[in-house]
């Protein structure tokens, strides 16, 4: 059994609080300090623009090989509208990026299977 089993609610609560504090502290680091430390300034808009370009280069040719022209046209129009509607809406990118912990996995959580 783990130290976080059902009977040990005090330890579970303290562990959850410590993890929450860690995440808040991580996300509270000043953006200037993050950039000064060499963390890349990734833009979601750039990411999704690249995804659209990659789709045009790799997915559209696949559509053309396996679908008739009418379906290809419908698919390409749909994908273009989906990306363009998302990319043209400034609200999708109106946030301050923060550091996050992306390594959380079920194998990192100790639990009692009972």
C-alpha cells in the first residue's frame, strides 16, 4: 500500500496542497525571468499556422490520392475554414503564457488500488 491510501487522509491532503503550491509557484514566475533563463517564447499562433502549412503539404496530397475531386474540395475548404477561423480570432491568443509542469503521468501518482 502507498502512503496516500484512504486511511491516511492527512498525508493525502498535505501532498495535494504541496503539489498545488508547486504548480502555483511555477506558473507565478515572472515572464521576463523565464525568457532571460532561455525558455523559448513559443507562440500558439505560430504553432497552429505551422500546423496548417504542414496540413497543406502532407495531408492535402493524401486527400487527393484517396478521394474524388469533389470530396477533396469539401475537405480542403473545411480544414482551411477551421484553421482560418481559429487563427483570425484574437481572443484565442489573448493570454499570458506561463510555465506548466508537463511531466505529470499516472505513473507519478502513488495510489492504493483497493
